[in-house]
């Protein structure tokens, strides 16, 4: 190891370091696991190095993409960061900007989530690279991700095209010691050169741009044939070879070593997963009897390989077609291949027996739950008490998706989906002259992301439902990024506040009320009034803004006014509170046969006093 | 107060090649504990690579942190290959035992006494897995800093001769990376654990 400055960085921080070392001028993002830590780390390096980098948390991914793209139009280097499903939102500008091309280096960082761990799909960002006809780079480790960011800027500037960098969650959330190298300072005064045939191209020009794009892609493929981003590991046993990229390559290398097979089989590591260096791959495949293709989460490289006769992969069912290629899965694949080749693998502990034993213990499943004191729990509890279980509860993306555990979330489609699904449900029942209570929930950041057009649409088309905007003042699930409603900027500065209430009003909503959901009884009454508004002759959408800061983001209101609770001895252990309220600080003591408060995690919010229908949760005497 | 000469651990320190699993529940300080070991390894000039849990799975669910020290490509520890499992909760210990190799070391925060399931205990004996249980929660509560249970368990771990890493180096890292307002509590918890007080 060299003597220069090193630090153990999260993969996302390493990517941020690559952005900064690459001299990037403009960085935009919308948070989403596993991408959220990149922009804050850019802010960190910007401050440490006193750089003039422009950073912003944008309202959504499409907006983020376009703001960064415009900077590239002026010749500056720009990067836009999002999670894989965010690229669905930004797909429109991605497709179009592939045609128009870019000027300053433009890198699209889209983090995939094989598993999935924290996403609604396991989609593969690299398919977007094929779809839009732009190059995609696929790092295997944080260290490589940092280097690839810089390679991506250079590639983008050589060919005037957006370049996708696609880390998976095991790169983004890995930690590795990373070497810091000096930051490139690129003088790029903004200089937008008018070229309507490109930047404002009409369909006739678009045909020309498409031909130009095809030529660029051809040139890039030629470049990738000899690129250092693709490497090979020699091996003499050519009965089996591996083509691998991303995390799968890293896991393959470690697992081969652990099984005593290091150096035995040849490996081709593909760092440029689109366009595929066809000659390089063809030569490699020709030299092997069979080739196992390992990549995540989908068969993007495998699909591009023209002659598949020697391939073992997802397409012929050798590799599982869903879920992560974990070290265990890859070991299983290797053991299977070794067995067929008559190679002996050293024995390991048989963990199957242990899994059986542990399974039989019936350990409680620790499913994700809302935190003690979370305002979402109070809001859901009040909503359920007001409208009951016959109502339909469309939900959305955020911590509050966990309202699922309280039976207060019936649908979760995508960002903003609560409002549109509520509208569609209303119209479907309305057609049959049926009045079913519908109460949708959406978080503050999600509402700003894509709830606003959905709400305008609902009002315009006469939909009627209750919309509860859960405003906890921050983007909590992804790590407390500021929202436009807070007015706080990405680098901590103060921007212009865009108030949610004003937006709701501007959408034409007539019923808008704001309340702290900790006041459960009043909140319940408010939800009932909101429901009533949806049934009145001149009624419509009723919006309730449930407002209270996230307890992790700002615990100060709780510290100022703590409510100590106790469980009376009358508690008969019915567990109603555990099921309907599900606070992690309320636990069943099986020896006592009743519920007790776990003082280690209770935050003294006092809301659970409402959660026992028998009145056994009480405010404690001081 | 040194009980045994450390450094004579699983591997010679000059080529520290270790795979650890740290497991617990959100809020128990699993990530901080991971940082203690990774920062120590970095100070000693080793490469470190690890993986941790974020996002939806972080909200009150199980948190498992993987840490590999030495020459590795992938941040994930495979089942049956870990040298050490450090579990801040007995249930999480059961869930993560599957990571331990033959002859591995298991350190668990749990109540005193022999509370292991009989079948699991037999499995550990059969595979030469050494299990140590220490009531870090109670210890941390007694010294008045319930949130430092993770440090009490690390302190205890450093008193186990087979544990890789050196006591003084780990303690120095804790001193260096703990925010000043938790410094006294963390070091007291670590020292109490190291002295195996209960």
C-alpha cells in the first residue's frame, strides 16, 4: 500500500470522491437507497477542499437529470445521481439526451438493488443503456467505482454522450480503504453555443442524430475492445471459463480462492457492460469449452453475446433468475460445475443442519417497524380509528410504507402512486355509484417528488378521497435529506421555501387542515371531517397535513415535553396494542403475562395511552 | 492488567487475514463497532473491505455487518467462512452462527449462564466453535451508560486470547473515533468488559 492519504469510505463516498477528483462542476440528485450517500459526500469534499461545486437535492430524478444535463450543454462536467427506479422517472430525458448528445462530461450514476433490499423492483439499470444506446460501466468494488467515475467523464467527453455508471448495492454500501488523489481543477466557463439542429432538434433532425448516435456507439465498442476497464485472469483449465462483472466478479474471485480454485480457470471481467466488446468476448469464449456468465441483477451481458452455444447462465436456467448472486449462491454454482468436471472441493461445515436447528427455535422475525415515537404511527392509528378496516388505504414510498404492519397501507406502487391510485379507485367505484372511504398517505418529500401533478389531476377530474400528507419535515428513510418545504439546501445553506400547504391550495383543494397527529382524538375527529367533506355535494379531495418532526431528525419537541407512561396491573396481555399500534417499546413479558414498556428505547411520546382500549396504558405519576 | 499476550491470535499479525461478522438490532451500535475494527486494521496498514445495512432494512430490523481484513475483492463474508461472530443480541447470534467456520469464535451479549439451545450447542462442539457469552447489557446498565453495551462486549472480546487484534490498538482506536461527549462512557464500558467484570 502506498503512503498517500487513505480513508475507509463507503462505496458511495468513494464515488463522490471520484466525482470531485474528476473535476465535476455540477452535481444533482434525488435520494434513494442505495444511492443516497453520494451527494452528501460530495458536499463534504467540496467543503474540505473549498471547491465551487454546485450541488442540489432536486425535486425528483427527471428534474435532477435535466438540471445537470444543462450544465453539460455549457461545457461543464456534470453528474446526476439516483437509484435504479429513479431512472424510470428520468427515462424521458435519458432517451432524448442520447440523441442530442452532450458537451461537458456527463455521468448518470444509477445504483441497482439486487435482492431487492430497499426497492420495489430488481430492475437492471444496464437495460436502460441498451434502450437509450449509451455506454454503461459496471464497477466491482468501491475503489474501482471511484476510478470508473473519472473514466466515465473522459469517455463522455470523447464521444459527446451521457455515460451510465451502474454500481450495485454491494458496491454502494461496501466499505473499503480508499486512496485520495488530488482534485482536478478544470476551468470551464459556462458557454452555451446555440445549435438548434441539435439542442432543439425536430423529428427530421432527430433521424440524423440517431444515425450519429449509432456511429458513436460503434466507435465506443471499438474502444472497449482494448479498454483497461475490461481485464482477464489467466487459467489453464479451459474446460470452464467465467465472464463476470460488478459484484458477481468480486464474489467469484473470493469464492474461487476459498475453494482452492484460484488461478485454475480463465476469467474475463467485463467492466464495460454496454456496448459489449464483441471480439474480446468471442475470442475468450472460443478458447473455453463452456463459459459461466455471472452478473447482476439481470442477463444484460449474456443477452448481448451473439453465440450462446457454450454459455451457462440465466437464459438456460443454470443461474437463478431472481435474487442476489450471494457468495452462497455462487459457491453452489461452482461446486456444481466442479462436480461435473470431477474436481474435488475441500469440505466445509454443513450449515444446513444448523439452519434447521435455528429454524426450529422459532425466533421472532424482526421485520422493519416504525421507530418508537414515530408520528406516522400516531397518524395511521387515528386514521384507522376514524375510518375502520373497510376503507381503502393507498400508500406510498418512504418509512410510512411500514403502515403496512398496521393494516393502514393497502397499496404501494411507486413514488406518488398513493394519490393516483386513490383517484383511480374513486373513479372505478363512482362508476358503479358506490361510495367507499378512501384515505391515501404520502410523505412530504414524496408529495413534492410526484404527488403535486397527481393531486392537480385528482381535483381537475372531480375525484373524492382523503389525502393525508405525512409531513415529518425531512426525507427520513434515506437519511434525512432536506425537502423543498424545509427550504434547506444540499450544502446546508438556506434556500427559498416551497410550502406544501401552498401547493395543495394551488391544486384547487378546498379542504386543507394541518394537525399534529400525536393529538390522536382530535386527529381522528379531523379525519372524520375530511371524510365528510368528500361526501358533501360541493366536496372533493380533502387534504390533511399531519405535521410533526421525525423523532430521529429532531427529537427536541419530545425532550421538552416528555410523557412517561406505565402499564397498569389490569393489563390482561390481550396484545391489541402490539398488533394495532406496534411500537417497538411495547413488549409482551411472557412471564408476567402482560405488556411492559422497554425503557431503553421508549422516547416518552405518550401516544400509546390511546392504544389500549381497556385503558391500561396510563400516564405515570412522577 | 493484561491477562494474556495478544497478537498471538488466529493469524500472525503481520498478515492479519480475518473475516468478522458483527450482528445486532438497529440502534445497538453495530456500525460503530465495525468502525472500531476497520479503523484499527487500516492504522496497521491492512486493506479492509466490508458491507453494511441501510434503508428500509435499517428500521428496527436485524443489522448484519461484514468485515474482511486482508486481500479480498468482495465485501461479503460467505457462510461457514467467518473467523469471528460478534453478536450484540442472542437471537442475532443464532441467526449469524451460520457464518462461522470450523474452529471459529463466537462472542455474544447475553444473560449469564448456559442458555444455548442444546442442538446448537452440540453443533458448535462438533465444529470446534468456541462460544463466549457476556452480559454486556447488564454491565453497561450498571455503569450508567446503557448505550455503551457494544463497547463492553468489544472489551470482553479483547480479553479472549483467540481474538485477533491487540487490546491496546483497539482501545486507542475507540479513544480516537468516539465523539468526546461519549468518550468516558465508552472507555469505561470497554475497560469493564476487558476486566470481565459483571
